[in-house]
């Protein structure tokens, strides 16, 4: 396959965007949540196996040939299973593909802990676009409803990958300086919106429990109504800032209320 000069210029941007949006293989059957039979769905770190490339839940996902962050089974002092996440100028994620109605499963609840924030991280800036912890919630969105320019971009991206590329993603982050409650567009793509839920080192070294109304967060961040939830992903990354991270994730629960 031959590319024009303009296409060759876009390829590096394409690779950067792939780092920022969790992608899932079409061959991996998603977990479907039935609101008539369950009230909540828990991603339990006890089920995490970093060596299982075909895991249906909590599957480690590399980002192309980028150096990978490290995700390991760990436990609290009381024996509660957790996931330990660290990176040295690296990036990768742990993802779960699922399908759920955000009007019924409207809340996300989790706990996490960090060693310290990334000092040179900067919300909304490309060279500072790293976070010691983040959680993505991805949503379905019809390609045909994208503006023309974005549809062209999406089709161009799809020539390089067989993976599903989410077109809507909420990204809950622990920032280094930005105020809690800040909503910011990803510096590479409008398909991802950041919401700052923790900031600074005041609570570093402590377990922090959070609960968000993802339906309301989506409506505020994107100014539209959400389609189906398609996945939940955790991540630590430090490839842009060339720093290091250390953090821990507890259970993540998608629930009705």
C-alpha cells in the first residue's frame, strides 16, 4: 500500500490517538448486563490475570510497540485483592468489554490510591498528557453521525486497524494541579473528555473512594444523550512526560444507584 505525503504526515497523529482511546478486538465477546436480573456489576481485582491475553474481564492491553506499563495482582494489608499499576516512561491498560444501558446502570463506583502525581503532567496539553491513574468509560456512537471531517478521519484510522475505536469516552483522572470538577477535552481528539475527580498530592498514599453519575457526567461533557456503554478501562501512563508512576486500583462497580 502506498500513501500520499499528506497521509504520511497524519500517521504519527494516528498512532498518538491510538494511545489515548482504549481499543478492543471485535473477536472478544462483550459481557452484556441485563438490568432485569442484576443491580450491579463488579470488576474484582481477584479475577485479574495479567498473563491471560484472552481474558473476558480485566484484560491487559498493550499499545502497539510502546513500552508497557506493569499491572500486577496485589493485596491490601487485610488481604483484599487489588491491582498494582506502575510505569517507567510507558503506557498500557487493563480493559473490560461490556454492554450496558447508561440510563439503568448510571453510576460508577471505585477506589484507588497513588504514590504521587506526575509532576510535569498538564491537563489538556499534549506533552503533559499522562496520569498516574485514570478510568475510561466508553460509549457507542454511530460513525454516520460524526461531522464529515471526523468521519473521514475515522475511516482513515480504520484502514490501519481491525480494532473497535470508541467515538465517545469519559475519562476520570487524578490530575496534578487542575481543580476537581474540571472538564477538559483531550488534546488529541474531541472523542475523549477528561473529568478531574482528584488532584494534587494531598491524598497521595491514601485509599480514595469515589462514586460518579456517568449519565450526568456524559451529558455535561458532551452536551448530548449517551448511547450504550461499551467498556471500562483502567490505565497508568507516563510515556509523554517520561516520568514514572505507582498506583493501586480496588474493585470497580457499575451500578443502578
